[in-house]
C-alpha cells in the first residue's frame, strides 16, 4: 500500500511522527509512506488553498517534503507533482494535537487535508488526539492514537462505506479521547456534535507601537455537547469515528424550500 500523510501542525510536529508510525504499520514492509506536510503550522486554516499565490515546496528526504501552504495545498502538491506518476492508495491527515470534534471540524486544517483528498476521489481519514487532564502527564500524549489507530483504520478500510448518495466521496474523521491508550473504553461511530455555548472569540490587545491587534481564542472543550456525538463520546473515553463528505446541503430543509419557490 502507498500512503500519503499530511497534517496542519507542521512538518516537525510530534503528531505527524505518530502518524508516520501508524502509516508504516499499515503499509507493511513492501509499502510506501510519503509525507507532504506544511512547512509551518497551519492550524485553523480549514480547507483553504493558496489560490492567489505560489507555494514553495522543498524535499527533506526520500518521500518527505514540506510545502509553504495549507494541508489542502500539500495534498494537491502530492497528487499533481510529488506523486504524480504513482498516486497514493490512502491519504491520512494528522495526528492533530487537539480534537477535531464538534464545531472544530469547520475550522480544522486536518479535516481540510482529508477533505481535499476525498474531493480528488481518494480514500482519506483524518486523525486527531483530544488533549486534556488524561494526557498532560503522559510521556507520549499521542499514545492512544499511536496504539489504537492502525486497528481502527484497518476496520474502516475493510468494512467502511466509501460510497455516497451524492457526487462527493466519503472520508472519515477519527478522534481519540483525552486518555492513556490503556484507558480507552472502545470505539463508537458517531455524528458530528456541537459544544453548547462554546465558540471562538477575539481578544483585543494594544501593541507597543499603539496599534490594536486581535488574538483569536477558543472556547471550552469540555462543556456538554450533543448526546452521542463525537465530543460526547470522546469525553466519555471512547474513540469516535464519523463519516463525512464535502456536501453542506441541508437536506432536512430542501423539500420545504423547493415547495416555497415552486408555489411562488
């Protein structure tokens, strides 16, 4: 198996090293693991692409490249340049330092990398490690992802539904709970949740030169969330697996909207 890995925390992030271990185990001795990751941290960029400016790419080692762009840029660079003659069989994005559960999905560059691969018609999985009191004192805060990741990905590859009732290829979002590997209670399929009353905000600061700047700050990651959702399950100690696609159509509202305009 030929696997492409990327992330949004950057080429030197420890989560990417964990993902490389996971990918090597999946690929096996006869497989290949290719890395095309951002040269610098790209957290919070979502699915953006560098459409109005060029992206420099540098080769660090055999099958290891860094691009000065977003995770989606990195996937495009891999498919249409670095791996053009031998595209990957699977794209893995992560392991993100922090969760991509709930509303974080909408901001995550980790999700953006997997989503771009899916838009290109490739099997793709995003992986993220929830951080919290259960991981802060671990020698390896990614140990839950590192130990449970290969098995869960194999289950998805063997039994997951990669089809879709739209023109958009499915991809999967895996979130590992904020616990040690031994304390993981199991794996559950889930919906994307929503933390109640927790949003990104901005804080204003005055620079020494008198100019006003904003820092974006995140909300609490431990407030109650949609029951049975990814956030809810992660906080209970479960790994969540959520099928996703790049289709934001609200089908619950579509029928009524069609009737409004047909009758109007």
